[in-house]
């Protein structure tokens, strides 16, 4: 840590700051932010060394950090990756794991460089050829750390690329067998149930996708409707939807949760019959009753009888595994993973016995809830209790280290 003492500016100081003072305060806060992120990394390395699965009963350190701090899974993952890269650790057997970029870690703990700088330095050090000596590696890292104190992360990245070209002008040798193509697809879900897609494809996958989309994305001009006024982006999005619909009709498409791939739409009968109102989609969001009626023309309908307060009635039981009827009833009640704070949709959940089956728990509706794989595993590891509340919905009792009073919590993400 830095030997200097950083004082937090007061709210009054921030509000009355002139342009010069505002810049000084921004640098002060940035230094504090850098130190905090670095210390988070030290803590993450400690938890990793102790054995996050054995001691803390989490699948990985990022999940533990997110659960304890609520900073979000993406932020927790980035902190853990940085922390393990710039801090030495050890395996459970005691074998030391040296830091990839120890100088960057020291500078970060002093508040001198940002997390973005650390990421660029670590990325360069990871790509460094194994033939580079320890002395040259340390020298290269020092160059990057010194530059990071006065330059942007982009400039550090460019400097790192130049260093890599110096050490290995021919680049890495081709892999045999070739590495798996780098492909990513992310969904940013919005409150209304829509989503923004962001992804990355290798050159072959991109060529295949374009070959499939381009015929479907051609402008459609007809005498009745006239010229197609959709933009290129709108036509490509419509083409992707058409491609998905075609894929869902293929007989050999894999099943999901034991069911053929489908979209579940929940709507009461009077709304469906009148065409006035809305229907709920299983991935969140709603569609109009008119759209639900259109879907009902070409689908398999599974009726679920609702009580006077929209309470799902009994849809079936089984001795060990939940039946499709019970799952439908659970989806209507829980809407998705019931664990507090989890936004996983019902399609990504499993049936969980509140009183474990191995402990004599019965497979009936009052003893079941939906949990995603991560939280299903976490509940079974112990430390958390699940109880059915008086209104027939599950409550989760956190361990004492999260809440000494162990107050019941519920998931409000699906409300």
C-alpha cells in the first residue's frame, strides 16, 4: 500500500470545487479507487489459496466475491482475474504460484495505475514467449509499469505489442491441433423483455452466418405493400428471427430440460379469448393478447387451471423427479431461479427439494422450488436454509457471516 495518506474529500468540497480543484479531487478519488481494486485482488488471491470450494463452499472465487459484496458477477470476475495475475498464491498442496505481473500489482496497490492499465500489462506478460528469460520479462514489465504511470491503457497496449514483436517477431507457432475458435455471444436483457445482442465470431462462423442470413435479409417489395422500407439492420434482425424459427422446426434439434425447444407463453383463458390484455413470456417481458392468439394457431397448448387468486392448482406429482405438470406450476409461481438476487429464467433452472429427498423430503409442490445450477449447488453445500413462507413462496435464510440476524430473503427479480 502507499505510504502517503489519502483523505476522502467531503461532499461540500466536491460541490464547491472550481475546475482546478475538481481535477485534483478526481485524481484523489481515482487513486483511492485503484488501491481498493488492488486490495480486492489481494483478498481474492487469499481466498483462492485457502481453497474457495473447501473453505467457502463456492464453485469459484468470483461467485464468492459477488455474493459477499453484491458488486455484480462481471466486476467480481475481472477483480479475481487481476488479483490472481498480480499476486502470488499457492495450491492447496502448498505449491507456490508466482504472480504473472508482480510489479503491476505493487503499482496498483500504491494507487499509481488503474485496473485497465493492469489488464493491459497482464495481457502482454501472458503472451510473452516461454523462451524469454526471467530478467528480460522483469525488464519488459518495468517498462510497461513506468509507462502506465503517465500514459493511457491504449498506449500501454501498443507498447506491449511492440515488446512482443521484439521478443518474438515471427509470432506464435501454429497449434496442432488448431485451437478452438474464439466465439462469444452475450445478451443484455431489458426490463420490457427485449434484449441487445453482442457477440464475436471467428472468420468461418461469420461467413456461414452471413451465407444463411443474406438470402433471408433481402428486401421484400410487393405490389400490395410497395417498396421494403426496412433498414439493412432491421432486415438482418428479421432474418435472424426467421433463421431461429426454421431451426426450431428441425426434428433433430437438442432438447432443453427434457423438453423440445419451445417458448412458453402464460395467459389466462379470458384474455386469450378476448384478445385484450397481455401474456407473459418465460424469458421475461410480455406480449399482447393478440400476439398470443396468433401464436396459439400454431402451437401445442398445455392448459393450467388457475384459482380465484391466480393460484396454480395441482398439475401432477411424482415419487422422485418433478413432472412436467409440476414444473409448469413452479414456473408460474417462481418465474425463474428463486434464489435472492438471481435473474436466471425458468428455462435455466432445476427442481429443488426444500427438505432434501435424501432426508425424506417429498416431491410435492409445497416442498419444491426452482434453482439455477449454481444456486442449487450452493444450497446443497450447506450454510443456507430454505423455508416455505406462509403465503406458499420460498424464503432463503442466509448464513450468519452474510447476515448475523439471518433475516429471510426473497427473490424480487422476477416480480
